[in-house]
């Protein structure tokens, strides 16, 4: 089989689509700030350093919820 045929070039596995930059950056820690919560057991990364206190309060209120406390118990 000749590799330069139109049929070969049109095969789906030969199609190279450009991956959008937004998808390439998802999961990236570039430009994010780490916040240690729960005595260092939990670390989250946020993009806006000014919202650190708000996120800490939200996390603590969620951990005060009985459902979340029973859900996060170590096994």
C-alpha cells in the first residue's frame, strides 16, 4: 500500500487537530497560588490570591457539616 494515497491521508487516526490553548492549560498550575487547609492535609490552588480568606471560611464551614465530616473520614 502506498502511503501517500488520499485514502491514507483521510483516515481518522491520521487527522491531527490542534488542541485549543484553554484545554492545554486545564490542570496547569501556572499562575495559581497554593493554599494549605486542614493542617496541611489538603492543598488547593486558586487563581486569585485575594480570595484566600473567603475560600478558607467556605472550606471550614463545609468541614463543619456532619455529612462532609463522615464522608471524609480516613478508612
